[in-house]
């Protein structure tokens, strides 16, 4: 596994839930294994604009998330 270039805990990936299509591509290509695809949290879903909520529903209410086991 490649070493993380920064100190642990100083960087956190940002996920645009309104644009994520839950295809798991981020999981597949990330060399640091920090992503997972799972059901979107209610708080994140509620924060999406109407179009983002509709798009997320089309994708099964799933989105990328930062894996806590990474």
C-alpha cells in the first residue's frame, strides 16, 4: 500500500452527495482505500437541494462515504 502523503487525521476527502452516482468508481480507484458506497445519511439527504434528492433517489439513496475502517 502506498503511504499517505500527509499526517493522519489532517485531511478528509469531501464528497459532493449531489453529484455522486454511487457507481463505486471512487472505491475502485482510490489508492488509499478511504471510500465506501452506502445508504446516504438522513442529514446529508435532507441537505441536498430538490434536484439532488431526486438524483440520489434514482441511485437507490446510495452515495460515497469516507470509510471509518480506512
